[in-house]
C-alpha cells in the first residue's frame, strides 16, 4: 500500500533522515503519523535503523508510572546506540512524558537534544531543523497543510478529540493532555477521505471519551451524527468504521440506533467500565452501579443482535475490599464479555487517588489482578472459539512467516486491529487492504485459523 503522505521527496535531496520510535497507545501512533508527514513534506526522509538516522524522534507514553519508566529507559537505550555511532544523532523526545514533566526533564536527561509536548508537535519541523543546526524552518504553510498522515496498512486510527474532562481519581490524562476538545468534523472527514484514497479499508475512531464528541462544538453535533458522516465517506470504498473508548454515559438512544442501523459501522462496542461497585466507582470519580451497567449491557445485546463487547476492569483501587474485587470478578463472568483488558491500580503522581487512604498492598493487588486476568482469558478464548465455523469477511493486514511458509494475516469485523488477535490464512493470495471471504476452521487463544473461500 502506498504511503498516505501527500508530497514526494524523491525529486529532491532530503534535508536529513529521521528515525521514529513510538511507545504507548494508538493515539500516540496517530501523533507520530502526523509528525512523520510534516517532516516528509518539509524535505526529510524516514529510515528504519539508527545508524542511518540524522535525528531520532521518540514519542513517549506517561499514562502509568511503568509507561514513564519504559519511555525513559527506551530513550537512554537510544542514547547508547547513538553514542556508538560516528555521527552525532540528536534525540528529540515528544509526547506525554514532556507534557507531564516539562522543565524537569532537561536536567535529568541531558542525552536529549529537545523536548516537545503533545500540544507542540505540529512544530516538529522547526525543532528538528534546530537540533540539526539548520536554523529556522524553510518550508511553506502550503506544504504543512498538505501533510496529513503516513499510514501504511489496512486500518487507520483517526483521533476525533484530544484531552479529557472526566478527572477520574486514578488518571493523569487531563494533566498530560489537557481539557477535552472535539476535533472539527471537517478535519476528521477530510482525513478519512484521504485515508480511503490511500488504500485504508477500516477507520477506527479514537479519543479519551469518544461518546461526547461534538458537545463542545455547538450546532447539536453528536458522535452518532459523525458516525453517519464517516460511514457515508467510506461507503464507496466498501470500508469499515469502528469506534473505541465509549463511556457508559455516552451510549445514547441515537448512538445505539446508529450502530445498529448503519451498515459500515461495526457492531463492536468498547466500553471501559473500570469497576461495577457503586462505592468504588464513586471513589474513582465515576458514576454508575452494577444494576445500571447490567441494564445497559442487557439493552445493547437486545437492540444490537450479535454485538461484540470489549471492556476494561481495574482492581486494587484505594479502599477496594475483597468483596468488591470479587463482585467485579463475578460481573465479568456474568456478562461474558468478548474481550477484556485488566489493570492493577497504579498510584500515579499528581492524581487524587495517590493521596487517598486505604492504599491496597501490592501483593493483594497482584493476586486480584491475576484472578481477574484468568477469568478474562477464559471468557475471551471461549468467545474467540465460538466464531469457528463462521464464514466472515477478513481485511488483510500483512504476510507473516509461519514456519511452513508465508501466511496471510488479517482481522475480522469482531477483532479490533492490534488488540483482539488475528485471522491466519495459510493458503491463497491477497494484497494488504483487500477484503476476502474466509471460513474459520480453528482457534487458539485469541487467534483464529481460516481458509479463503473468495473475495468479500
């Protein structure tokens, strides 16, 4: 598949070569795509090896303390790699770690030439030119406006918002990414159209709280309205639309009907509940109760037959009792979610929960996490196995070496890309982005084995 960058640099000598390293979630992948496109449009090129790079750009995650540590360790490892080379290769640290820790970093990480906050990343060209000693940027605003994405692959994540207004007691995202801001629909639809033209065949809409998209734009815009517009944009290409990170309160009548009645919008709903106990949820700064959640999921299953559900559970929040942890475990079993992410509460600097009494001992958190993870895997493996025997459309994501030879790897409508496993097809020919019809014949864990029966 061709790169989705809009300006070729093949007819001119590049100003320099950039190596990109991305850590963390899909939102960071989108941000890296944007920076890559800006730099390519400004006359730089991309390389895959540090030895070939003039500058290294690392996009970091700081959602949890462990992610911050991983980001810093990765940066220091890159610094070691850079120091072994003959040429000086400055490192530019971008994203969540600079956003969270700001001015503290320069003294602590002298190996880094520049720090770029998440809300400063559109200025990456000037930063890179500066660290390479090129002075001010010499690219036009027209080139910058043309820079969109450099996605290669069948699926593309599209951010529809930035920041968050929920201020959950355990979460540092508002401190890192700022207040919630919907991305204007014109920008979203333009990006979707260019992604389709570039060969993408699935759009995955993401944000910290996708369900409230449009609430700050005026004009009565809603996520349901946006989904219908995006569906219309991808319809000529036979593409899919998926939406992630819907909070329970965001499941409005209009949204449920839109997911049910819009062919291009997949009946795949990701609702991170975190917990089901009303007291724990209130302490987290969230709303809801086990009865309200049960009623929501019962309604979704009734109104959207065959729907696939993904959720997130957290154990070990300050004050959580054994009984409350067991209640969440039992709720997972009762609801039989298709996919579940499990987290152990992390005491994050600067959050309200970090100052709370009743911090749960690490060994207790570990035990509760493992028990919940065991249930999540048991249910997830069973949900995957239930698809065996179905004939489904699969979008081809790539080719892998399976030992006995190459095999096609793709994902079905009930599998979010890079999240929920894949479909492995041992024989047949197809290109990345092509949609093929596959009979599912076996499963192992979250993976499925299929046989191609024709084009979708």
